[in-house]
């Protein structure tokens, strides 16, 4: 019984850690894409 509870707590921590890592990675990628779009828009404005 106690071993099962410990395993469930470890599984819960792994799940929460994985979800938070995925969220941070997605946020980082979205930020990079926004910066890339801004650079592309500035380049287009200068060529006109």
C-alpha cells in the first residue's frame, strides 16, 4: 500500500514536470517566432 502511494506520487511529479517543461518550451518557441515575424516585417518596410 505504501509503495503504491509512493509510486503514484513519483508518477504525479513526473507528469507535472513534463507538462511544465512542455509549456515553457512552447512559450519559448512562440516568443522566437514573434521576434522572427517582427524582423521580417521591418525588412519589408525598408524595401518599399
